C-alpha cells in the first residue's frame, strides 16, 4: 500500500486504540487488514525489518550472533533490497513467549515494520504464529525449529532459513544406534524444542534397534543446580546420553557432565547447538569428544564458508558459529525475495512465491528453500569436538546427506 504518511499514521492510531480494547493478538487480524496491511510500509521509503531476537536470558549470545550475521550480509549489499534502504528495528525476544509476543505486536503496529525476522525459541515461535498468519505479515525465522510451523501450522507468511527440530535429530538417531550404543538416556529442557528433539531422535533410534532408558526434562529456561540431573544419569548407567541444550544452558550441562566424571565413561551426543563454536571457549576441554549433528561446521570445506568465517572473525573478533550463518542466510533470503518484488513485500503472493524459490551458495553448502514446507533443505553432518593445537573445533566425522523436513508428522510419531 502506498498511503501517504499522515493517513497511515491516523489509521495506525485508530487501530492501536481499537486493538487495545479488543485485546488478544489474533483479534487484531481483521483490523490490520482493514488498515491495508501487509503493505503498511508501502513500496517506497526505507524498508523496515523488525528484528526480534534475544538480548537477555540464556539465548542472548545466540541473538547476538544472528544479528551479527544479518548485519554482515546486509552491509555486503549496502543495506538495500529491491531499490530501497533497509532499516532494522530491534526488540528483545527474551525466552518468555508472552512478552515476546507483545514485542512482535509493537514492531508491527507501532513501528510499522514491513516484516519481522529472528526468533530463537520454539516456544516464542509457536506463540506468535497465529498473529503473523492472521494479519498477513511476513515472519522469517532465523533459528526457532518448532516443527509445526512448517508442517500443520504452515503459513503463506512464514518461512524458515534455519532448520526444523526434526532435521538434525532424526538422522542422528539412526547414526547413534549404529555407531555409539543401543541404550540411551535423553536429557532436554522442558519446552517445545526439547520435546521435539526427543520425538525425532527416539523415532529413528528405536527403529534402528535402540532403547531409550529414560527421558529427563530439566527446567527451562534456567536449569538451576544441574547436580540432581547428573546424579540421575549416573544412576541409570546408560550406554550413551543424547541431549539438546544451547547457549548458557549448554555451558551449564556440558561442564557439569565432565565435573561428574561422566564424560570419561558415558559418551555424550546430541544436536550440535550444545557444543557449537559460541560455547566452546567457555566449555574448553570439557567438550572434547562430544559427537553432535548439525547443518554446518566451522571446518566445512567450501569457498563460501572460508570467506564467511574469515570475514566474521575480522568483524567481530569471534569465531563464526551456526547462528551467525543462519543470520547471514536469513538476511540473504529476505534480500533476494525483496529484489524479486522490487522491494514491495505488500505484494504478498509474489513475495511468498519468490521466497519459496530462493537458492544460493551458503557457508552451510547449498541453501535451498523448500517451496512446499517453507523450510530450508539442509545437509546434516556429524561433528566431533577435537583439539588442533590450542584450538577446539567441531570436525566433520560423518555426512548424513540432504535432509528435507517431511512437511508432516508421518516420520515422527513417538512422543
Ligand atoms: C529452539 O527453541 O527451537 C532452539 C533454541 C536454541 C537452539 C536451537 C533451537
């Protein structure tokens, strides 16, 4: 929509007043539509992208890496897409879904962003899905793996440039059963991403002859004292542990695992967030030998990864990590989609169609959006934490091939 600024401001004020009376994110849908959204920003002037990423809580470092990656790509295209300048407006996602949902509404209704990108937590992604779908606003996920968002809760307005929780964990279940052991203890945080990790891993692990001895759900976001959880693992005496933790929770869990002497006797495996490059400096040697799966590794040998990792280190003085790669790819997905519609994200059908067709050479290898699921098709690698001189890194030890999300729950039936 190309309404002049004053009339757009009036309608926005009216909208905010009415929406406040009605309350509830979903109730805002028809009102936003009446205001002319999704084209509130129109196709002229700066294109506003709302960045909803954690700057507080256990996932704050993930938010920082994604932001750095996005800015790095946007700088490389002079902060322009479809002929328009790009303006970023950031809000803190935290980890609590309800305050995060309010921030999403603030970005859309008050800041009048053209689209929102980011979201680390599956819990937050689930809480804001209806708002974006019902209000026909684009949401580009840069991390949150909540399976349903690209399955039964798929939306024309939601795309994911990262992974679904199923993608790393399902192929890893079979690999762990065949290469590490058959009796597993699973430890995950007690929220959506933890539950989906259990379900995906368990499904292929059991099909390959594995047995899950126990599933442990730790408090989310803050685990508190990890001692009782490690004691439980020791008492169960599994052949291996499979876990999903990220950010500050990964540091707490992996360090405690080593402190309790478990890393010497029970192999630790999991999705790769637990030992990603962002936490390796804090983990030090406690992470050595952990085998994990992910769609990227610092050691991946391709020209884009080398250029990206070098430039990221130069820019931030930090080693690149998977979250930075996802931020970089998210920004590129958005820019390529906007270029295809001359910067007018209000042309919803054309913009969605363009986003579904995006593919490019990424640091993770080929980046391919799946037009059916709106989820990236990822290549999954098993990595092992090894030391090269004084430097710890994830070295690829197995290639599990290309893994598209199935787009439904058919391959993932055990809770
Ligand atoms: C999630 O909530 O989906 C998630 C959070 C951190 C790392 C990976 C996934």
